[in-house]
C-alpha cells in the first residue's frame, strides 16, 4: 500500500521560512493535503494540491509538488510562534476516500 | 461552518470497562472515520463507514467495534478496555464528492487504568 514519510521534527527561528517535506510511494495519488494539528486539538486542513499542479500558493503557504520524485513540500514564509504545531502530509488516489497520512512533523518556532 | 463534535475531550476508564466514544457531524457527509493517534506513530485507521449501517475495518480494528445507525453519528466501542488502548481518538467525516477532504473532531483523550 501507500507509504508516506515525513521527518519528525523541524526547528526554526521566528521570522524565517519553514520547509516541511514529504515523500510518498503511490504515483496514482491524486489529492495531496497538508493538515495542521495544534496542541490538544484535531487536525485542520491547511491546504491541498491536485496531482496535475506543480505549485500552489495561499498567502504565507506555498505547496510544491514534484511528481517525478513523488515529493511534496510545504513552505511557510515568515514563520510565527503561532505556527508551532504538528503538520501532517496526506495523499489519496482519489475515489478511495481514505487518505494515507504521514507520521507528522512537529514544527517548533523559537524567538 | 462545518462541524464534527466528539462526546468527550477526556475520559478515564478502568481495565475491562465497556467504553463508548460518540462522534456527530452536521455536514451530511456519507463517510465517517475513527483513528487513533499515538506519539511517533501518526494516525492509524480503526474503522470507517461509507453509509448508514455500513462499516469497514481499517488497519487496527482488533479490540474495537463501531455503530452507525444514523448518518450523522458514528460510535466507537471498546468492548473491554485495556491499558494499550490508552490513546487520543480522532473522528473524521468526508463527502463522497468533490475534494474528499476529511474534517476532524477535536479528539478524545482516553486513559485506561
């Protein structure tokens, strides 16, 4: 089945850019998502990208997709302390309704 | 605003007790899911449901059962709670059309003593 990998931790200084990376194995993945989980809360959809896109920008967030390498990244510009959370990458082949989640990357933002 | 609610934020139960976790969504979604989340393991799918009275096993169904008698409500049942079921339980729902985005509840943190 699908396998989604993320690094577990990322530490950045406030004001810098953060880049969270994700790799996946199933080339038929159609929908690719980034979720954010704040402490003690459920997951909240941050942004998504379709497999026929290379890039999507939404305010401070930029998603890059390299289909050839099966690599997805989330860039957060001007990272703030409020961005400290766990970020999950999830991919879905479309039509299955069940995304496969990575283990999550804990983003720590320090002053 | 879309909403998925879970009956409890925190629960403490004793080994051997029967535990009910309730999830309600107000978006008329067909699909509903139960996950457990453990540090370093991410989200693991326990059960899901495509429609009323339908259920499918996920990756880790052992020790759990589910019930979906109404479209908006999906219950997770621990027939005889064990300490290794101490975890954060997350409910989610999604539509069968469009983007298939999952919407999550706030989670229930269960401690089994």
